[in-house]
C-alpha cells in the first residue's frame, strides 16, 4: 500500500527535478527573469497533481558575463510547490542551502 | 580567413540549436504558449550577435494528453532569428518541413 | 513529521523528473541507445539517496527521420530506480502506459 | 546565394548550441565523465552534416559538492566538430576562453 502522502511527495519530487533539468543553462538576466519565472510557473502548473507553484529566481546571483548576461543556475532557484493526491496536500521547496540547491518536503495538510 | 557572413551564420546556428535542446520537452498548452514564446525570445535576445528573434509555437500541434496538456516538440517551432557580425546580418529560421523541424539560413544583408 | 518512506518517494520522484527533462530531445538511434542508457545510469547513480538505477530505452520507438536518426522521447523510457532514506528503500519506475510515460511508486522495503 | 562554407558554419553552430543546452546541468563526476563524453559524441554524430566530433570534459573543474558529485557546466566543454556541406568541411570548437565557453569557427577545407 502506498499512501496519499507518499504519492503526493513523489509527485512534488517529479516536478522539482523536472524544473531543474529543463531550465538550467538558459540565458538569463535581471530584466528577463520575470518572463522566465512566469514560463516555469505556467509549465509546471499544467502537470498532474500540481495545485500551486511559486518560482522566484535570485537576481543577486545573475552576474553578467562579458556579453552582458548570465545563465540560469540551480543556485538561483527559490521554488515552493504544492501537490495534491486524494485529500492530501504536500508542500515542498527548492532553495539554496549551504551552496547546494536543496529540495525538501516541508509538510502535508 | 573567416568572413562575417560565415560568422553570422555560425552564430544563428548556435542560437537555433540552443533553443531546440533547451526547451523541447517542456509541458505546454495553448493557454501557456504565449508565456513560453516570451521567455524563449527574452532568453535568446540576451545572447551575443542576436539582433532579432521571433518565436511562434504551433498551437494546432498542442494535442492534450489525458492530463490535459502537451509537451513542447521540435515540430511546434516557427522561429526567425537575425544575427549581426560586423556589417553583416544573417537571417535564419526553424520551421517544420516534411515533418522535420528544419533549420536554414534564409539570406544575408 | 515526514517519514522515511515519504522522503524516499520524494527523492525517487526528483530523479525521474530530472532524467525526463534532462535527456528528452537528444538525438538517438538503435546503435547509440546503449551509450545513452549508460550515461543516464551513470549520471543518476551519482545523486543523493540513489541505490539502484536501470534505464532501458525502447528501440522499437526509434523510428528514423529522413536523416537516419530519431529523438529521445518520453515514451521510450523504461526506468526502474531505488532510493534509500534511513532504513527504507523506495522502488519507483517510469514506463509507457496508455501512451503516457507514467511515473509511479511501486513499493517500499 | 548561400555558400557551402556558410551552410557548413551554420550546421556546426547548430550542433554546438544543441550540445550545450541539452547536457548542461547533468550530474557528473570524474568517474562518469567518460560515459558522458561517449554519449554526447554518439548523439551528435547522428545529426545531419556531422563528419567528426570529439568531446572532452575538463575533469579539473568537476569539484564535488557535499554529496560527492558535480554538475556538467559550460566551462567544462572542450569540443571540436567538423561538418560537411557539398565539398566543404567546416571545423569549429567550443572551449573555455577567459571564463566563457566560447564557440568559434576554426577554418574550412
């Protein structure tokens, strides 16, 4: 037997792993970060079980290379997502923690 | 000796190859396609030598799976890009041609 | 409180979502599929909590385009992964199911 | 009129841009770098116009995070590719130059 909490945690993990590996490497700058956040939220919101998604990209880390732009790195992600299976909602996040973009389950409701 | 036309064609190729492999696989639907087009245009416009970029995604090919969304496929891309090196501008595109997302140089000016 | 089963399921989800969005779109053919399977297994095996990973890509779906190759699609994935948190092991998979590349927790031990 | 040199340069650009954005972000370590190089070479060799591809990933830059692995970054790429259109061969590369993964046409033959 697999519980709804376990399924919801699994679904949240899928979405965070997907975001990371779909978007890392994308050219980015402070002035385009808003459009990229909107696109990631729009894409993620389409997927099964997602009931909420908030994506913020850390502009302080968007240091320009000599051509005037940066590249989306895992360390820039500040994401909170909620997934729902049955009556259970899982809240999870991706956030920089000691220089590593940590993904974690925050809790259930 | 490498001419400015050759360099501009090379730069246009880089950007089209980059777009394809950065964004293919992204969850998409007709109602989110605009946000994705905007993000691709914003990201590409940051890169060296790009002077123009227009991205249209073919909504007719966005057929929903059983969860109500589709996935960005190479066949959906309709892109026109201009790159500039020295005094030379290269115009190139990616477009579905006989079921293959063909990338081509259109011309120089 | 979040249980080890919930954490292990979350970790398995991360890895499956990551594989999908990192590798979809890659040029592929039957003769290169083995090298790609090996690279995906090697990459995934490095990540936290992974204790086992088996990747098979469905060669029957690798239909050549007019240039003689295909493109890695979600439908080609047949993956089984085990993740471990504390004393708990989670087994999960990605497999084509009714034309959708379904990701599921199989069980715990 | 577009020359074979221009077309070959365009094709080389496509492949370098594709490699960058397909593979950046992949988990990697010194002991898996060989499998990843092989997979990138295999994938790229399938694409139109490619007559040669050599991929080396700079192991010195593969600094382990606290979980014992690194992540494929643009700065690690050392790639040389040849593309052929008609009777013309274009040689191009991607290589770290002043902290930027520079892509350049080397010459034609």
